[in-house]
C-alpha cells in the first residue's frame, strides 16, 4: 500500500517536471500580445492537481513549491493514518489517539495550503495581462504659475512609455 503512494508521488513529480519542460519558453522572446488567462480556470486547476494552476500561469517554480508542499502533507497524513490504524488494532489507544490527531493536523495543513495555492493561481491569472514596461521613470520639473506668481514643482511618474506625452 505504501509503495503505491510513493509511486504516485514520484509519477506526479515527473509529470510536473515534464510539463515544466514542455511549457518552457525563450525568455528573450517578446510576445506582442499576452494571452488572457482564466482566473477561475487557474483556481480550479490548482484545486484539482497540486501546482497545475501555477503551471497554467507560467509560474513554474511556484508550481514546484506548492506541489511539493501539498504532496508532502498528503504523504505525511498517509503515514500517520497507517500508524493510527496499526496502534488502534493492537490496542494502544493513547498512541493511536496521537497519530489520529497528527493525521488530522496534517490534513488541515493540506487544506490550508491548497486554499493558498488556489488564491495564488487566481490572482496570478488576473495579473497575466498586467503590462510591466521597461520604462518606469519619474521626473521632477519646475513650472511657473502666472496666476499665483509662483514657481511650482511637479512630479511626473511614468508607468508605460506608450502613454507618455513628450
């Protein structure tokens, strides 16, 4: 029974690594238009398979971290469940209660990290269209205000070079 879970974890990690290799793109290539990601689709993917929502969003390192964390909690809960059943069957109820409590704690942690993963995938998909320009600049310029006979300093912050007026 335990070797099946080990096999499942190894196969899951290999599948994730293959997905990372298949989805890897040249970082020097600039795409003219970014494809819109579905936030709900990313969230559901992240709920169904650990790290899938992050792979969908192109966040491969996050996918590896989330998948590893979730699979570790799942494996730990499986081990503690086996220990719980073992000690319950031989009549050591104090030990059985400890392992049952530990198993439940690990399942709650799994649930929590899954919710965090889902939220992260949802937000990343929403931000997939966010344009980060290379020109993030600020200028402070003096201007003369003839109505008040004063010199005024203005601060201009440019977030996108396409919007700036020369």
